[in-house]
C-alpha cells in the first residue's frame, strides 16, 4: 500500500487509534443496527394498524422525538453532572426492556396503535438522556484534534447500520413478523450496555474537568448560547432543515406503500439507498480537522433541500433509490457540519448542556413538524411531502445566508469609510 493511501486511511479513521473509542464504536454498531430494525418495524406496524395513515405515522414520529421538546435540557444537565459511561449503560438497558415488552405484545396479537405510541414515547424519553451523553462522550474518548473524526465515524457507524438494518428488517418482516424483528432488536440493544461496562474499567483519553466557576445549570448554558451568534445561527437553520427534510421515515414509508404499492422490504431498500450516500458523507466529513465554517453548514443544507425536492420527482422505485444516494450524502454532511460546529465551539463542562439544546432543535423539530409532513403525504401524496421538506430547507438556508451577508456588510461599514463601500 502506498504511503499516500496509508496517510489518507489514517486521516479517515484516526479516532480508531484510541482503544476506548474502539470499544465504544463496537457497542454502537450493534445499538444502531437495533435502532434501524426498530424504526423499520415500528413504522410498518403503525401503517398496518391504521390502514396506511400518514398522519398516524407522523404522530408516531412526533411522540418518539417529542420528549426532546419537553426534557432535552434536563438530559444535557444530567450528561454534564454524572459519569457518561453509567448513563449510557442504564439507557441501553432501558431500551432493551422497552423493546422486549413491545415485542411480547405484538407477538401475542394484542397490539393496538396506542400501545405503540406509548412505547415510542418512552423510548424517546430514554433517548433524551442518552443523546446528549453519547454525543458529549466522544470528546472524552479521543484527544481534541481527533474529535471531528470521532463524531463523523460515529455517524458512519450509524449509517453503516442504516444500509443493512432497514433492508434486513424489511426482509425479516416479510418472512416472519414485526414482533419477531422487535424481539431480535431487544437483544441488539445489549451491545452498547456491554461496551459501557467494559469502559468503566478503562482510562479515558480526555476526561472532562469541571471548572469551579460553572453551576452546571440550564440557565447558565442558555446564557452561554445566547451570547454566541455562531451557535444560534446553526440552531436556527437546523430547526427548519431537520424539522422538514429529515422526515424520511414518514415520506419514504408512504412512498413505498402508496406511490409504488409495495411492502416493507421496499421501504427498507429506500432507507438503504439513503444510507448508501450517507456513509461516504460521514467519512468525507470525518477528514475535517478544524471547526467547520458557517458557509459549510449552509451549503450542505442547500444541497440537501435541492436533492430532496428532486427525489420527489423520481418516477419509479429505481430512480428514487438512485436519487436518494446524493440526498443521503448531503443529509449526513449537513448534520455532521452542524454537530461539529456546535461541539467544537464549547468547552467540555458545557458540552452536554449545549448539545442537549442542539438536539432539542435538531430532533425536537421533527416532533413539531412530522405530523404536518405526514398529513401532507396523506392528503397530497408522498411526493408532496418530499417537496415540502426540500422546499422549506432551501428557503431557510437562503434566508440564513442573506442575514449573514447583511451582518458582514454592517461590520464592514463600521470599520471602512462609507465612501469605500460599494
């Protein structure tokens, strides 16, 4: 292997040089695979129980991410206050129990849609605690210069699971049942728990040192973000891009069932096609060494909006799958650029709380807008849901760019004589 290729591989996977990160990554691989098994099975179960209702599917997604609107900041406070290894272990056990109970109900033939709603809501409550702790934990597993790569490899693991998970889950649903897939999924959730148990016996590369001048409170974190326009800009753009364009579990399941008149296996293939583009997007963003600029975030958001709109025009299943690949690339590149800009802009003892605010916006917006997207899919068709998501993203990015350009011109006007201005 040539030195150039070796150097490129090192840059792409440099976080794996840290032993603790390798253990954590192995656990995340099984955990994220379980997540995609669950997402596919639950979405299909809701459609089966409600007669292909897009509104019901959107409500399910809203209930799953709704807890971020209610408790996200508390989750960040917990992440900054306690050992993240213990938090993540308890959350993994909680996910296992929730999924096992739902699987038993479905296998018994007693499942009703309200039971599924309750299960996804409780799962969302666990995610509110798990999300900020997991995201902030990356900075403790690696040294500072490897943080962007650690975050991106975490996304690559997520999207590797997304490639295999939905497709395999769809086939298993067709061959067995949603209950059987959920039961297998409960076992997969034990992977992160075992990894965290192992890490409790390991030394971390970059443990957080909490400063004496921080209270660890939520108001303190809100004041910190309010004084940072660079963080506020990311949060505002993410509110609309993630809220409308990231509703692929709704739009693609409706596309498979109502536009292409196919089954769960096709829904899985559509999610897999999205992940095929998302994986290289995560690996490319992982090569970034410094903090991404605002224009990187905006450019990725614009690309995602355009690709999502174009995907809505795909006339066939094959064309839709082809168009979903670049959409997946842009989706992950935007998410990673936004995540890295937030994470690398705060100090360690604030990171959990600030990330919880980011997740509140990024995932909570899905809870806010998923029912609307689902309703649009039900009334006007799945393609209209994709057009809505992409269109709102384009408008949001263009407005953000215009506002940033206006701020730059005002700053120049303050330091340059007016006659020198164009």
